[in-house]
C-alpha cells in the first residue's frame, strides 16, 4: 500500500475525526498546530526551536474537541500519527508531538491511527498510554 496508504489513512482520520473521536470529545474538528494561539505566541517569543517547529508541524492530524458534560468547556486535543501500518516510530512521534503541545499549554493526548498495528507498536502504545484507532479492521475481528 505504501505512501498512498499512509496518505489515505491521514485523510480519512482528518475528514472523519468526529466519527473516530466523537465518543470521547464533543464538537470535534481537525485543526493545524501552527494555527493554535499558544503555539503562535510561543513561536513569536522564540520558545520553539526550528527543529521542534518542523517536527510539530509534521503532525499528521490534530483533533480538537470539548471533553466532559454538563457545561464543562475544557478543550482537549488528540495528536494523531496516521499510518497504514502503525509501527513503534509512529507511537513515539505521537508522544513527542503531543509533548510539544503540552509544553506550550494545551491538554493533549497522543494517538495513532492505521489499518493495522505491529505487535511491538501495540505493546509500546499500551505501556505509554497512547490511544490506538484501527480503521477497516479485518472481517471477524
């Protein structure tokens, strides 16, 4: 499936963010990290080195929503790395990029999304509390 598969997974998660994350968040939508006010302010103040900026803006999908009920308006973000086959580097990238956003003041959880996940990546995600979404699971799964 290669790159086309990765592109498709990223596109699908971005376009259908409410379907994948709507049970965890309300008013779900995909946004871009570079457009967030606290990120822009940190960048303007010189608190985001070039390498971090490049890595942060390489985040596949950033999902924003409201967590909680009964008038609770806490914003929550999910930093999602999307890949046809999720490997350990995808888990690590999601963690790292979520960490950058937490550093500037956002409530962010790391996630990975793909058509399947390698065993080592699943183990790492479980150990580190990284959320996993599998698109189009095999029939009978």
